[in-house]
C-alpha cells in the first residue's frame, strides 16, 4: 500500500537550512558547482554541524514518538544537490538520529514542482529564489536567517515547540499592510475599524497555522507539544479584526502580542520562539540575534489568490 501524506504535517527543508554548509556555499559561489561537488565527495565522511533549522526539525520529528502521533510529522530533504553529492547529508542525518528517509535531490533543477507533489505544508531554505517560488505557489515558506550574531543556545533541548508569526503578509494577506504603506497609519486604522467584522484574507502561513492547530487539538491545552504566538505591530483598534479572523478560521493562537511599534526582538526572546516568521527583514534580522528567524517574501502581485484556510 502506498505511503500517504494526507493528515500529516509535511516539512520540506533544504540541506543548508538543516546543516551548517556556510563553507561549502562559499566554495560554490566563488569556485563553481564542480568545485563544490568535488569538495562534498572528498569530505563525505565528515559530519556536518547543525544549522539554524536543526533544533526545530529535531523537535518536530519528536512529535512522532508521542502516543497517538506516530507518523504525524514528515520531514523531507529538498535539495539542489545531486544524488552523488548527497551522501554527506545522509551520513549526518543518521549520526544525529533524525528520522528522515525521504528526499528530493534535484541536481540544480527547480524544486518548486516537487513541493506541490509532496503536499508540503512548510518549506525552510536559505535560498531566496527557492522560497520566493514556493510562496508564489501558495506554499508557506521562509528564508532562514543565517548571518546574524546569535545569543541563544543552539544545543538546548526543546520540551515544547514555540512558533511565532507576524500577522499581515504572513498569517493574513498583505491587503491591509498595503493600505498602511500607501496611505499611512490613520487610514490603516480606519480601514480595520470599519471592517472589524470582516475576516482578513488568508496569507501564506494560514494553512500551516491551521495544520498546527489540528495537532494541538489532540492534546490538553497545557500539554500540547506546540505553542504558537502572534507577534504583530498592530495595536488597538486594529486588534479586533485579527481576533475575529482567527475565530472565523477556527484556529488556535496561544499568545498574542499587539505591539503598536514596540520592537519585536525582546518579546520574541521572552516567548522563547524556536522560529519566527516575518515579512520584513528589519524585524527578522533583529530577531535572529535572539531566536531563529525566517523572512517570508511577498507573493508576486499577479499570482496572488488568497483563500481562507
């Protein structure tokens, strides 16, 4: 019987998001693909160090070990590597005890068609072009920050996965955000006050949040392996439409922070996020110093087809 991906949380992760391939990536950029392939083969017995997405992936896979959750999370390596250069990644996966057995090894070809084929709920990558293509396909995706100076402990064990989201252009469409950018705060607040009873359209991470919420429903509120937070620059009176939208979607957000322009960095540190998704580099770059963060690019205007989850 074929292995079914329905009713699972499917995470696609690039090898560069899972492991630290900074040296190898510099070789690729400065010397080209042949030098990169040669280096990977020559060093295939050397273990890779964990990358910025490693702890999150490890913790998500641990959900499968909980009673009643066997096979609930499926992680698939989505890589531009060729099969011949992939052995180092798989050796490292085995060394760290990660239950990852499926992979797409595209030898430099586009990964986008395979994200749909594997019913991917979330794609994490360090490659902006790949993430942009995923977002354009309506798949939740983030460019994981790798350059910030980190002050958090990458080796700390995770007892509860904490995932934080920005609101507009991440959980919700960027329709209201565009009003703010084009007409200013007063016009934005008036629009949100006037449409408080009208749910916001879904953004690229709405479906992913709903999938997380379905997992949470299998556990008592205080015993869920996942805890979520909304961390948004919105404040009253623009808060009401957000709350009513989440209610209309029948999804769960455990904590919400309406910051009204206060920096997100310290709140994310206090929450203890294991990943934070935001559409603006100014927020993800600052947050990446204290928590793992990923930037969500805007969906191409002509390809937007926002749907409620």
